[in-house]
C-alpha cells in the first residue's frame, strides 16, 4: 500500500484534505507536516492534532515544519485568510483538545527520512507553501528524485489568482521556495487554483454530514458552512466553496480525476509588476521532456460525488 504524507497549513480545506486522507482506502497516512499560511504554524499543528482526534486517528504523527519563508524571519496571517478560514483556521469551531503533542523530530527531517524509506511508494501532498519541500531538498538533494509522487495544491496556470490578479495564496507565501521546488522536484503534479475552483461543495452536502448525528459530522459541517458563508460574503461564489486541498489528495491517489499537460513551471519574483509569485509555464522548456505535470481540467462531477461518499463514511464514527 502507498504511504502518504500531508503538508498542511491547516485551514478549512486542509481539514477536508486531512479527513479525505484518513478515510481513503487505498493509502496509509503516515504523517502530517505542519506549515504556515491560513494560520501560524502552531495553530495549524494543533488543528491537525485535534482534527485527527475528532476522527479517531490519534495514531497519525504530526510534525512541525518551517514557520515562515526562507526569505523572511516572520510570518503574519493575511487578513483575507482570516476571513475565509476564521481566526483559528477552522472557522471559529472549537474542537476537543487532542491528548498528545507534536513529534520532536522536525517535519523536514521526517520528510527526508520517509523519502529514503519509501521512495517510489511515497505520495507527498503539500497544500500550503512549498517551504518544507524546498528546505528538505536543500538539506538532502536526493529527496528531489526519491519521492515517487508529489502532488501539490497551489499556483494558477491561468489567471486570476486569489491574492493578486496573478498569484495564488500558497505560492504567494513563499515564491522563492516554490520556484526551487518546481525546478528541482521530479514527478511533481500541480493542481492549481483554476482547476480546484471548479470543485464546489454546497450546504446540501454539509446537511448530510450533520444528519449523520456524529461529533465528527457536526463539527465538519460547522467549519465547512463557515467557509461556504465566507465564499458567499466575499463574492467568490454564492452557492459553494472550493475543494482545493482535498482535490490534491484525490489526484495524488488517482491521477485520472484531472487532465494534465507535461509542463515545466517557474515562479516570478518581480515585485514591481504585481505578479510576484505568479506560476508560469516555461516556454523555453516547452519541447524538453519533463516529469512535471500541470492539471488543466477536472472531472468535477465524479470528484465531488466520490468526495462526498468518502466523507460520509469517514465522518460516520
Ligand atoms: C490555497 O490557499 C489556502 O488558503 C487554502 O487552504 C488552499 O491550500 C488556495 O489558494
Ligand atoms: Ca491549504
């Protein structure tokens, strides 16, 4: 069975990715590395611990990764992130505190060790900034070729972005390390914003979670409804909210949910042009062989329906 590691800045759609990975029958979730983005890293890590506890998965270890980008010495949560995910990252929902703490090994060292141990059998899913991945490759360059499958949520091949007209939040947090990861990591698949925005979940689905009458069903419905309301209030979408991060998990397990192009990507750094952090298909490498793939289409109906089926089973405990 394939092994999966998630790298989460645990906000609401990260929480859905976590639940999806816990419930997915075809993979063994061996750890969660924490990142910063939707919240500061300490809150992200605690959210992951508490969500795992809620789901009865206290055996999945949680690690602390890098707390800010390598070009800054500090991270502040963007106001827009707090509007979408709440001040605590999970829509102000209060969860029972998990009866355990994070691991002492660093997230970066855990990823390096797992890359050596599982190699081709390892699926790595970053759904926050790519700081942990880039830091791991810089520390041990063999990581770039060892990990069998890296499928990330981030970037936008076609505009608009969700932070600036050109940039998506995960890449915007740390463009330098994102570029490093894009240009070094082999077997990388990008699931960008232009694709994930086509996968919406509505209050019809969360009503079914609530109807399970379980603690997990109620809490997940509560946090997802916060996210759906935020999408409506901010004018992003009136009906539903995007399944960004769980789509990356699903594609990591079953690539046939999306259609991809073989495309080398890089990330821009020009602060003045307003596209700092933009992901761009590298035209100079267009005809060269690449192991990178960029998702451009998604089978929306099949994914949303499979997502809902899996959530109904994982929340029913
Ligand atoms: C991405 O940024 C975060 O806010 C979400 O969790 C998702 O990973 C969407 O741009
Ligand atoms: Ca995320």
